[in-house]
C-alpha cells in the first residue's frame, strides 16, 4: 500500500501577484511504506517546497495528497499539526537543535507535544533512541560541545523519538565530511529496516544511490 500518494500537486507562491512563483507543476508521486527515496535537483527546482508539502508544513495550491489513506491537502493548520506530530519526523540541514541544552532534553522535546509515551516510559524511550543512534553515554552533554556528525545523530534521534512512520530529511549530510556523511546515512538506512519510510533531499549522488529510488525534479516537474 502507498503511504504517500500525490496527484497533480501544484504550488504557487504569491499567487496572482507580480512576484508569483510556480514552484511545483503537476507532481504525481507514490511512495510505498518502508521505501527509501532520494529527491535530487538543482537549486531552486522545488525540492524543499515538495518536502514541506510532504511534511504537512505547507499546503499545495491544488492537487490531492493522501497520507496513510487520509486526504490531507485541505486540512486546517491544527489538524495538520496533529497529523505531523503523529506521523512524521524531520531532520533538517541546520539540525534545528537547542545548542545550549543537553542531548537528553533535545531528544525529549517532541514527546512533550505527544501522548504516545507517558510517565516513566518517556525516560526509557529517550534513552533507548539515544542508544540506537550510537550516542549512549552522551545524554548529559550539551549539543554545542559535540561534533557535526554527533549533532546530526541527535537530530535524527529527535526525529525518531515519537516513532513516526515517515522520516523527512533536507540535506542531512551537506554540512558533514564524507566519512561522517556515510555514518549518518547508515543510521538513516538502519531505520528503514525498521519499516520506516525515508525521504531525503540531497545534492550528493553518493547519498542518493544508497536509497531504493531516486526522483529528479527540474523547474517544479518530476523528470
Ligand atoms: N516562501 C517562498 N516565497 C516565495 N517563493 C519561494 C518561497 N520558497 C521558495 N520559493 C521559490 O520557489 C522555487 C523553489 O524553491 P525551493 O526552496 O523549493 O528550491 P530547492 O530545490 O529546495 O532549492 P535549494 O537546493 O537551493 O534548497 C524557487 O524559485 C524559490 O525562489
Ligand atoms: Mg531547498
């Protein structure tokens, strides 16, 4: 079964104004549960726009988006926030971590907005996921005192802690050297073995080649 089904997705920024940008044009995309997919394309081609729509961070101008068989294209902001919290984990290029805080607090954050884990389960879950990304023993370290690769592992742990079905990553390795990049990809692909669906935006063909499928986008069209 497809976990994601996009049909004829269009996205216009500043619609009807002089500065209108037609960022996505008729995107059709099916993604199966447990698949890994790379999205490639030059700067400005629409990759982040597509990822934002997939992640329910933004809405398409037109078209249909089915996520887990629910039509999400026209839901309101609070409904989208709920779907996002339950279904999707995000890993961004700039990590988006609170640098002055500990690894433990950063990873715990999404659980404050969720009721999947309660009471004592919260601590166990946070410690378990920190272990899964290879950072056991670093729980009380401040994020700002860690290397780029370690910080990216923290970001992945935070994206996974709520046990989402889908992980979306925008250039997750672009700030890292090639060895560290390989390690981070290994962490992401290990997730896929746990039946997660992984979608990665990348400029790096070596990263893309590790995924099951590659989709190329040019001027808002899948080619
Ligand atoms: N919030 C916005 N308002 C107006 N135009 C935008 C907005 N965000 C993106 N765009 C435009 O939409 C087009 C696609 O942008 P997008 O950010 O999706 O590209 P990208 O493929 O992610 O590029 P990069 O590789 O540089 O991150 C570009 O022309 C961009 O200028
Ligand atoms: Mg982008």
